[in-house]
């Protein structure tokens, strides 16, 4: 089941970047978070046998389970009875409840209720915490810290870095001349490669349609207001948090609009990524996921975007690496991007780009609303 949860999380994380066809594993009625009129339900109102995560929004439960699975490197069946998630037959589930209660108590008593300690703090991707330091000839670099980085002298201000980024892609005027963009190429996922099409319409509409070898089409879409992705026998309407992430990916004028979308920026310690020295800008705004942006110091181009989805127990990261920038019209855009989350990744390679061509508005009508039209 962890494989199913991981694939679902990848598909949802991809929102408007691509669709994953066979990666969209089925979600049962009990497991499916509700949206719309049920969006304010708590976890215990929506799911069965919730004991320690009472009071959290129902649509946060699945992402929270994904965070636990990634932190421990386990499958869902490590704690749960397959297809009977509410049962308490396994000792590991009872232990997990104790550990969650302990974590929440530590954070409440010692970190003012903030998530200073999480499952990953101790587990680091293994089921049982390691109590003895590892002896290794290799210097293992920890994952980037996103909270406490101090400002460093002699680094450019955030506005300077963002100005260079905007200039590097062609400038605001050139960007906003683009009303639509159609990209065609391939997606490499789980050892398979198949066609994909991405249709964008400014300012923030985007739909991806992939065509797996198994047949049919898989769709991931955001229309500026709501988002959805296809799952077997239907579709999943994005939750509020998923739609917020989709809005970032769908923003056709992101280099020009990022300072309108986000209000607070911090320049963190520089990092090296695949031989590129990068400036790091950390961005936050109410209602949007926090972003960590890596800009190539030489070209000014964005080569990595990491966004963080909040859950009840910690942050789920989604990392997008951009490559193969090419001038198309009067702007530079990446012809390759790789999206990765704990447990998996996929890569899009674009072969053809058309701009300012007609895009059918019906593509951006959610399935339930388009039925019968």
C-alpha cells in the first residue's frame, strides 16, 4: 500500500506538471478525502477509528500518512491491515500512536507547539531509530534546513536575485505576450516512457494529458480556481493545499509574478547543485506552500524549486529540477524537468513547443461540471 500512497502523492504533487496514468492508484471511498461541502470535516468525522490525530482537517490525514511512510521507509501494511485500515490488529499501529503522542507532547512542551521534532528526526528513513552514530568514511551531508538559516554577508538581496532571474528568462513584457503554450514530449516514469501533452493558458490554467502504454489517458489539471486529476473509474478533486501547489506550477508568468504571490523572501546559504553554484531564496506567503528556490549564480535561471506541504506531523517536500533551457520566441523555458518526492521521481522531456496557439477552453472545465455539455 505504501507504493500506492507514494504514487498517489507523486501524482498529486505533479499537479499541472504532468499526469501519471498508472501511477494514480485507486483510493477507496473511506480513504478519499472529501472536498466542497465536506471540506471542513475533521479526520475523525471522515475516517474510522482516529484516536491521536483528532481535530486535524480530513484532507490532511492522507498527506500525514505519506509523511510517516517516507520518514520510516515503510509500506502502509507495516502498521495497517491491507484494505482494512481502521483495524487495530497490528502492534506497530499501536506503537505508532504512542510515538505520535510523544512527538506532539515534545513539540508542545519544548518547541511552543511548532514541529521542531518529527518522525524523520529520529527515523531518517528506517523503521527503527538508530541510537548509535554511524561510522562512515564518507561525509554524509544532511538535508537542507529551511527554518534557521541566517543571512550571510556579501550575498545579493532577494530582489537582486529575482530581478536577474526575470531578466534571464526574457523579462516581464516578453513573458506576458505569451497567452498560451502547448508542449509535447515524453514522460519517463517507473521504467516506462510514453507521450505527454501540456496545455497552458495565462495566467494560471494548465492541463497535462499523458498516454501510457496500457491505454487510455491520464489527466492532471488546474483551471485557476480548482484542480483535479484522473484516478481509476473517476477523478480526484484537489484539496485546498493541493490546489495551492497547483497554482504555483500553473502560473505561466511565474518569474514576473512570484513577488506578487509571495510576500516574504530570505536569502540563505549558497548551495552547489550538479556542478552549478546557486543562490538560495526561501519564500513564504499565507495560503501558499513555502518555497526554496535555487538560482544559478552565473545565468540567473531557476534550476530547482522545492515546495513544502504542511501536514499534522511534518512537511512533505516536492522537488522540481529544471534543465535544458532554450530560447523559445522571446523567452527562455526549460525543456526538461524532474519532479521528485520521497520514494519516487519522474522526468518530462519536451520535444515541441508552440506558443500563442488556440487552446480549447473545454479542457479547463472540471469533469463533473462538463458532463452533459
